[in-house]
C-alpha cells in the first residue's frame, strides 16, 4: 500500500503526475458510481475526502471509511438533523438543511478534484476554508481561463500537463461544486468524462514521452486497446 491520497498531495516529496491524478479521480468516481447505482439499497458515502482515499502499490485508488454512509431505498434518502462530516467537503444543502442524496458525494468529490488540481488542502488545521467553488468560478469566467488556471495548478507538476485537458477537468470540478444539487452531474456523467480525460492524458504522455514508471501499465494497456 502507498498510504492515503492526502499524504501524496500535500506532504510527500514525491509528485503524482497529471495522468496519475486523473486515474485516481476516475477510480474514486467509479467507486462512488457503484455505491450510488449498483448497490441495493443505494448508498451515499458522506465522507469523501483525500484522507479517506487509499492508494495501492500501483497508485490505484480505493475508497475507505464508510462509518458515515447512508442508505436509501429506491433512491430516497432521509433528511437528518445530525450533521456530521469534514469541514470544507460538505455540500451546502446538507450543512444548511440536512438533505442527503448522491449529489452530496458529488460535491465532496468536486472538492477532492480541486485539491488534486491545486495541491492545496480544502481546509487548514484551524478549520479555515482555503478552497471554495468561487476559486474556480473566478478563473473560468475571466478572459483566457486556461492561462489563469496555471496559477492554481499544483506547482509541483512544473507545467507537465496538457493545459486544455486541465481546463476541462477544472470545468468538471466547477460543475460538481454547484450550490444547487440539481446543477451537479451524476457520478455516471463524471465517470464518462474522466474516462475520456484519461485517454487524452495517456495519449499526451505518449506523444511527449513524459510518462512515469508508475503509469507504464496504463500506457501499455492504452496502446494495446488502440
């Protein structure tokens, strides 16, 4: 095992490549899609955060810690007055009204994506929000959003990423962080988007010769499928 994702993003001297980050995001999205759509009854994890994402020896991700998970029959989840979770990751409708739905996980996933893009923790030790949906909104609504995005992207990547793809991931992230849950994509939508992004990222790595040893298996699989 390689520990939890937060250690790799925030504390490790080693850097996850851009493609590794996209692969990890896709792994998490697939796990959440399974919980939302393929379990009976369906489940909401309710505590998606970087410390609850574990990486195996190949840096593939698995979701851990289901202590707060809620189940819902026929897609219906009960509201709650007992608000528990991690500051910075909880969706507004849950914090304000105790509403539980799969879109709660989508919001938390958006925060996770934002952390992976920026290398910045969502919340400091003093519980001060360091990232928010406004962070991306301000970037994406200005002129030349791609260039503006460079200032947010984790500097440890040293600009070793395809900027157009980074912009697409940023737009997906912003959609996950919509205040209105109805405006957020489903995990099925997210899986499809990230699968396409991963293909583009692998193709970019091959064309630039920048892929790492940890992503060699993904590159090999990509080539075999072509």
